[in-house]
C-alpha cells in the first residue's frame, strides 16, 4: 500500500509544473487545479483497490433435503378386503411413506369397521396411526376412541389390530363405558375386530349403575328360566274300576253240591 501511494505521488510530481520565479497568476491557478484533479483520481483508485480487497463470500454447498416417496395432504381413503368383503375403511387427511420403509404414517385416523355382510358396525378414531403396505396390522395411538356395535365406548392410549388373528389389543390403560352406563377400567384390553366381544385383562375396577335393582331383576330372570326348564311331572295315574265279586267254580273232579237256599 505504501508503495502504491508513493507511485501516485511521483506521478503528481512529474506532471506538476516547475517553479519559476516569473510564473504568472494564471499558471499558478492551473497548477492548483491539476493537483486537485490528481488527488481526486488517486482517491478513486485507492477506493477501488480497497473494495477489491474485500473477501468474496463463497457459495454454500448444496444440501440434500430428504423427502418422502409418497405424500398425500388431502383426504385419502384406504380399504381392506377379505375374500371380496370390505373389512374396514381408513380415512385420513395426511399420509406419507418413506422410500426405505414399508410403513405408512397417517394423521388423523378415522376407521369404519364392517361385519361379514358389509354392514358398518363399529367406529374408531385416533390422533395418529401407522400400517404396513400389505395391511397386516393397523396401529392407532393418541386419544384413541372406539364405539362398539352395542353402544359401548372404549378409550385408550393405543390400539393394535393384527390381521393374523383378527384381534384388537393394547397393553395400556383402558376405560370402557358399557351400553348400560357402567364404567369399567383397567390395564390391557382384547377384543375381536368388530368389538362385539371384549375383555379388560387386569386391575379391573368399575362403577355400576343401579346395581342392587339389576341384581334383583337378574335373580328373577334366572328363577323364571329354571321354572320353565323344569315343569312339574304328571305322576297321577287313572284309577282302575272296582271289579264285581264273582263265584268261584269248584275244583275239577269233585261233585257240585248246591248250598242250602240255592235253587
């Protein structure tokens, strides 16, 4: 930088007019103007040099962003059939599948469950869910709620349906409200796919509505059923008519002798 400034000064000295004792006023003014122009020119060159020395920012390397192989962000339906009969239909608003995985992730989860003749019998919803591409299982988790054909409701943290045995299970806490209003809760749950027959596995507690009245009604029904199944036996038999007295014949080989008074 010092050498560069020295070169500029040398250029100015070369073009500057030599001092003469008899220089006129006009020559002196022209010399001042030339000196100013060279100063401006030197500042401009210096500024350009300084700007050129600034570090140029290198472009950042290209970053690869992983994206799912399959992505749907609108209403999507997935149907599962068994021998041509619709088993269940899953409805969701978001579905994704990554290239290196066979798992499909969906959220939220709305599932309609059908019986063997294709009638809708049960319903399930959850915050999220996952399943494989061959529909061998469906895993629903997050505020799971299911409604059974008889009107009972099931709430759990998660539920897993397995196609192999066609059962729904969970090892988490579960709460069931029956169609009669009874509240049952415990740990672990198992049911068929249509939620017709279910059971809580352990630590079962419950609140029963009108328990005393229902027990009396149940006792009456059992007594009536036993009475109808065991009717009283008809052991009376028809009485035989009394036989009229008859005369005995005398033994063979003896003469018959009439008694006195007989004709």
